[in-house]
């Protein structure tokens, strides 16, 4: 691609964000009651995980997603760790996920002392391929009395964790059908997809449970923060118990009957989240408007702008484009970052990282193809 095309792209992005120099990939925006609620939180002296903002924030998320239960956690990685433990995943068991994901997905699995298996994704959703999932289960696993086991290792497949990449819903209904067929619990990594829907339903409510993230670069933020959502009341209560200090309820006695993790979201973080939820719909409208402007612009450049999959509504958390090969990707990354526009490649595949290089996987052909071509472009909320 000619340098002139790069110049055109950089100038367009700068026109979208005229007050940012350099233009960040995704900066947090605070345009509501964040400061007022933080002051209220401090004045109340309830700044840890006990406080009205924690429960209010959980209610906000329940109302948005339609989940019956929500438990606020310090971050998305810890949320996945707590959820897998509460869901009964045992040390050494397998959890199937995708190689094309952020490292937190694999880390949460390892924190639970489980082993990730990486299967391929679909090119149009960037999320787990239901066909590849079933192919792995059919060809590599066998049924026993208590579930499906990988034949070679004789280890149980305890859960499947697909990820809704960049806010694009994966084919979660088909993945659920596969999980139901093979009697494996489905846990969604919806960290990036708050506000996205698939066939009219919020991501995160198709499986047994899901996790969300409210990191500083997410669609809304609590600074650091995560959430577990589920319709399973007993599972939610189990998460709530172990994610605090596993202390038995009593008016004054302090007695812990197992190891707790003390990973609940503090009230100060939840206060920010409550303020952000008050204008959440506006945030989504702005992000979708920005995506539409990108879509129209890139239509005339010969570069593919990634659009929401069929039957989906995406929050367009991180907008992304598809370059023709890795060489063009690298040239684009170098030019944009040298000229005041922050861009990033999609993550290095998990199986290429030292902690996971010996993990089981399928051929990952789509994942490799996408890794060579996907670049994220600035996606902050334009207020």
C-alpha cells in the first residue's frame, strides 16, 4: 500500500479525535456523576467491598444483561478464576478455549489449576468455531460415566470458554448446542462485549455463567473490575462466598471454614461503575456511530473494516481492520504509531506464549491467518 493511503487514514482518525494528541487506542471517559459518587463513597467511609455502590452496580448489570445474579470481582481474570473454581473445575482438568484471545482468558484457566486446550475461531466473528469445537470433542475425546475425557491424557474436559472478541458475539447458540450434546458446561468470556447482543439476547447469558471486565480500557470502566453473571443462584452464592474470605455469617464471631480469596470489587470502584452505567446507552450509541463512520471511510480504501456478525449487535469495543498480510500489517503499525495514532495488532496467539506453548490445540489455521492481518484502531468514546 502506498504511503499516501496511510496518510489518509491517519488524517481521518485524527479528525475523529481532534482533541487527542496522540490519539489513544481506547481511553476512559468520565462524563457523569463519577466524582460525586466517589466523594459520597469516601464520606460514607465504606470504601472496601461493603457498600451500597457494589450492590447497586451489580443491579445495573443484572438489569442490562437480564442475568438473575451478579457478583462484582476485582477484575475479569480473577472473575474467571473464581467462576471456574465455583463451577467445580478440578486441578489438571481441561478447559477448552480459543488461542485467539487476550492472555487473561488462559491465565484465569491456569489460576484454577486447569489446563487450556486451544481450538480455532471463525474468521467472521473472531470467536470460537462451533464446528472446530465439535470436531475436537468427536475425534479426540470419549464419553465416560462422569463426562467426556481426552483420550490420550485420560483427563476430563470440564468446561468450554469461548470469548466474544472485541465485542463481536461468537456463534454462541451453536457452541451451546455442542456443549449440551457433550454434557460440558459452557462459561462465556464476555469481558469485552458488555452491551452486545446475539439474536436479541445479551452476550453472557447463554451458558451456565459468564465473566465481564471493567478495566480502564473497556466500554465502561471501574478502574479495575470484573463481574460474574449467572442465572444459577447456588453458583452465584458459592462465588460470593469464596471470593470474599469464606467467613461464616455471625454477628461477631470470626470463623473461616475454607480458604477465601478476598477478590471482591471495592465500593470505590463500583461507585465509578454506577456513574458510567447511568449513560451506558449513550456510550453504546456513540461507539456504534464511530464504527459507522469508520465503515463508510474504509469502504473506499480497499481495506476491510470488521463489521458485526450476522444476527448480532456489537458494542464495537475495539474497532479493527484487516490488512492483506503481515508485511502490510507491520508497515501500517509502524506508520500510524510514528504519526500520532495508536494502533495495535491482535494478540499473539496463546499457543505461541511461553506459559502455553505445550498446550493441546487443533490446527488453528484461521487464528494464524487473522493474527497476521488484524489491527485495532482508536475506539474511545467521542464525547
